[in-house]
C-alpha cells in the first residue's frame, strides 16, 4: 500500500528537477550575452579578454540603433492600441456563451500562436504588398496586433472564469443598467488581467523579429530586425549590448507592472499574491 505514495513522491522530484533543468537552459544564455556585451574587443568572444562599456556608449550614440529602438516602441504601442480593445471585447463577449462555443472561439483566437510565424509572415507579406503597407510602421503594427491578441485574450478569459455573475444581477436589481454594472463591476475586476495582457503583448511586439523582417524596410527597421541584419554582416559586441538592454527593459517593465498591480490591489482593499 505504500508503493503508490513513494512513486508519486519520486515523480514529483523528477518533475521539479526537470523544470529546473529547463529553466536553467532558458536563463543561462542571458548572463552569457550580458558578459559578452562588456567586451572591449571588436568581435564577440566568451569570456572577453577585457571588460568595457564601450559598446553600450557606441550603440546609445548611434542614430541607426536609436532610430530602430524608437520604431520598436512606436510599433509596439500601435499594436497594443489595435489589439487590446479587440482582445478584451472578444473575451467579454464570449464569456456568457456556452462552454462549447467558448472552446471554439478560444481555439480560433489562439490561432496566431499555433500557426508558424514564418508562414504567417509570408502570407502577410503578399497581402500587405497589394495594400501598399510594406515598409510602413502601420503594416508591422497590424501584423504584431494579430500575433499579440491571444496574450490579452487568455489573461482576460482566465480572469472571467472567476467572476461572479451574481454581482451584475445584484447591481441590476438595485436599478443599475447593464452598461453601468459592467463599467463599475466587471471592468475593475478584469483590470489586472488587462494590465498583464498588455505587458506581455508589448514585450512580444517589441521582441518580434520575423514579421518585422518581412514587412519592415529602410527607415522602419525595428530593433529585432536590425539585430538580425547586423548578425549577418558583423558579429560585434554591439549586438550583445543591444540584446542585453532589451532584456533589461523587459524585466523592468514586468517589475513595473507588478508594482502597479500591487498598488491597485492595495487601493481597492484586495489581497495581492
């Protein structure tokens, strides 16, 4: 009778070890890139023979890299403006429907995460070529908006699974309209999910390279597409410096989102985890 718990305990240990190995595999390249970015040499090397901030100063003073960073920021913001209302509206609209319909809508909404991004980018290129959107920030933002919609949709849909419909009904029995009840009860409830979805969406758009490479040209190059082109030309520590700064920006943004949510929970008398 003791074999089952022992097997279960061993399985739990194996799972924890496997998760640790996978996490280490994903995280280990980050400090390596960070160390290579501090090299004072002209080529990428690990470990570097001497340490310097030269390549950080070089990239921060290069108008090409600065322009690409501004393009990435503008494209990410436009993509969020396009994707966020659509994702939230879709999640709220499908919430009252049956479980079967929800599963169908969720499968379709998560399609951009299922389709290989290279296939999506090629199809998008031919469509946007006919619409004259190749080489425009709007074209890249539209492509990114489609790719990032699932992030907000998933977070909001998950939050709505814990929403109590009785709150809306109680508000309506007290004389509130459906729109007023949604605005004062439903929207504040899903606000943290929207913030997290927007944060994930922003970083997904900011880091996306494939669509940016196919659609962007010339003055509309984003940081990921410029990094890709730089890797094909010369392997200098400038690429590692830019990649390190992008990673640090993502970590800071996520930390800021957590602080904002903690402040939101505290101001509403809620308990944050």
